C-alpha cells in the first residue's frame, strides 16, 4: 500500500493518529495480524513440544557426535524442532558439545534454529507470501551449511597450529 503513495506526487504522511479512518484501519490490521500470529504460533509451540519432549540428549549426541561429514547437513533435524531461543540454546549446545557433539554441527544447530525453527517459520509463513517463505528457509539452510562447515574448518585449522 505504501508504494501507491510513492507513485503519487503527494508527500507520504506517516502520522496516522490524526485521521480517524487510518486509526481504525491500524487497529483492524493489528487485530488481524495478531490473531493470525497467535493461531500459528500456538500451533507451532504445540507441535514443537510434541517433537522435542521424547528425544533425549544422549541420542542427539550419539547421532551428531564424531567426525562424520553428514552431521552438519543433518543438524536441522534437531535445530528446527529443538531450538528454543537465543538464550536457552547456548547452555543446551554447551552441554551437547561436552557430550561429544562436533563444534561445526553445534554452530550449524544454533544458526539453523534461529531462522527455521518451527515457531520462527510459522510466524514468517503467517505474514509473507509463499515464495518469500521458501526463500527464507532456503537462505537459512544455506547459512547453516556455510556457518557449520566454516566453523568446523576453523576449529580444525586451530587444532593444527
């Protein structure tokens, strides 16, 4: 809608609170967007709790420990459902590294979860077009691969020194 204003010769007026119709439209959009997010986020957190609860940390480190090259590309399998938030993921990843998770996989897990976790993806899906949503997922997973492999190469380089 703001593009229409850019195409007109009139200046764009951001202060909407002076016009009753714009205030009403603002609150209508707030309500619709908030309700949409509440529905999707509630569903996302419910789905996440059903996925995360039955997976013990020992299994995760068993699957994603060792020096295998497949652990980084498959880290979204734990990063997407298990990512909580930026603060909670740090001690979780520290514990997984202590139990044997590869550092590159841990880094990929941290990067993946912030972009493609179920709650984040549901929130983005609720607000944007489908092509934007899939672009977000693809770029997020691409960043996960780059961050994971890059960090693992850096760790291995430091071990050689």
